[in-house]
């Protein structure tokens, strides 16, 4: 990044304060003083319990050369030049929009109730086979993370793959407007975030905001197996664009290879694509198909698509499988929804390399957040699904997981194969009496449950 502070002030509609004639150059944008590097522009944001303006001097001491401010400061002895703006948050978005426009990149944006991060990694891996590609790091998919993702761009980049998340209506629109996607992808519409919406149609409409910043000629790729995404609301919203709805009709064959990888065979626009992805489960096939469709739309060959998928980066906490204390631990603790819970349980039931070895299939499942009015019903349904799958032991953890436990008990006569704990610490105090060498253990819950602590603890070597 090489931006002058006068250029930044213009992009933000801001006024430059306390600056001499020298036009300083900014080499990075930062909102966190813990990550300041020399040459940075510091953007102080305000939250419920903090105000980044209190750390401008600290940012300067750590190498920042300029900072935005909402406060009109008359003191000419500030340690660095300041750019006065009406809102540092809006200025961050305005600057990101400007930075995106001065880079000649193709932007692929991804939204949806579930599967966004995995699909993002697939798409980025595919496109990187031919183009210099940047992508959203981790889950930087909100009103702060997405601008920071855009600021990664370098002059020779050709593609930017952006994930867009939301919890409320109106949150994706500004993200789309600043990124101006060339291709918009929606992976799935389900129960996620129902706590903040009246119904599934409202969730759909919030995700369809992804097209609000698209320019004419854009392409939209929607999950063709999802009834909401092929219905009238989606058709009305996307009618100005070239719309594709890849569905399971294009999937010729899917074959899991235990818990390590999955073979997929697709036929898209008359082209055969044979791909092996380093993730388990039949449910991964549709996300893989969507990524392959993006590759076809951008002009990649079937071999380039297959090579990219084979070398994709598996997101942390999403069906990561390790061996620990004689157990196979499936770490899917990053997040959870009713659909992804069922899919993860199905992964737990896949064949192991040694089919003759006696193993127990153990589910450690926790609360699913933001389900609102359908929360109790969905937890009970997942519990019943686990019972029908005949897993050997269900360990339900959390206040809402009580419904999951009760749903399991109601669906089976094996009542002694389920336990409920109020919280993770209570379970961890006795985990060694419940889990044993040879067990295959699935760990999954919503992000706020912080079940990565469970994964770490049961994975520590014991005597």
C-alpha cells in the first residue's frame, strides 16, 4: 500500500489537521494498536466499552504516521497529523471503497447462512491456480473485517475473494457497495440468525443484499438445492444479473474416503470435473460444485479447478481431524447450526481406516445460538437425529443443549448413552472418565460456546 495522507483525506471526505507541507505516505491501515506497523494509518473506532481515540498517542509511538479522528482537536502539538471525519467507521468504509476502485481486480463475494468460509477457501484455491488471488483472512467478514480485507490488495493482484457476514438486515448492503462484486455467491439459507429475523424470507432478503453493490453485467451464483434461493424473492432481487443455480443435478458421483477426503465428480456446462477435496462428508459436494462453477465462469479449465480444490486450505475448527490420547478428535467447534450439526454427525459415522477395530462414536455438542423462536425445536430435532444415528455416547453441554439432550432421550431407549452438563468446565473436570482410547469424538457448538477449549484439553497428552 502506498497512499498519501492527502489522498486518504479526500477519499474519506475529511479535513487534514496539523500537517506541514510534506505529504506523508501511508503503507497500511490499522484499527488495533496491538497490530500497528511503521507507516500505518490508525483508525480509532468507538465501541460500547472503549474509544480508540484514547490510543492515538500510543499508535503514534508505535509507528503510525497519521490517524483519523471524530474529535475536533485544536492542539497543534498532536504527535502525528490527523484527518477529521464525521465518523471513523464511515471513513473506513469510504477508504476501502476508494482502495477497491483503484485496483483492477475481479471481486467474488460470498454470503449465506452457513458454509461461507469453507466455500471462500475453495473458490480462492481454485482461482489462485491462474490468478494472483487475495481472500478474506479468517472470518474478517463484518463491517470492520471486510474493509481490512480489501486493504490487503497489492498492485499486481487480480482476484479478491470476500466473505460477507451479517446478524441483522442492512448489514451486507454497505459491504457490497464498497466491494462492488463481479460475482456474488449465496451458499445456503437456513435457521441461522433467526433470533433477529421474523422468518426465513427475511434471512433470505438480508443475504440478497450482496447484489446491492454489483455493477451491470455481474453474475450471481445461488445454491440450486435451496428452495428459498430458487424462489420468487431471489428471482426478483437478482433479475438484472446473469444468474446460475448449480444443484445436485450436476453431481455425478460423491465418494468419501474415510474422514480425510472426498472425491467429487461434476458435469458443468458439458465439462467433466473430477476433484478430491481434503474434507470429509457428502455434504461438502455442493459447496465444491459452487466453487467449481465460479471457476468455470471465470474461464478456468477442469484440471485447474481440480488442482485448486485438492490444495485448498482447510479452515481451522471446521472438521479438522487429529489423533490424541488414542482418540480420533473431529474439531468442528468453530460454529454450529441445525444443518451443520446433522452433517457433522454424519461425518462421525464414516468408515475408519481399520474397519475391524471396535470404536465408540461420541458427540460432544453444545448450544446453537441465534435461532430465536425455533431454538428449542431445532435443538430437540438435532438430539433426535443423533439418536437415530445410533451414536454410542452423546455429551450435551450448555443451557440450550438441555433440549438437545431431551430430544435424544425421547427418541431412543438407550437413555444411559446420553449426558448433560451445564457448562464445559463441569464436563472437563471428569472428561477422562468418559472418553477412552479408540473413541472417535466430534466436538461442535456455536462460536460463543468456545468449545476449542474442550478440543485443546482432550488433545493434551495424558500420562
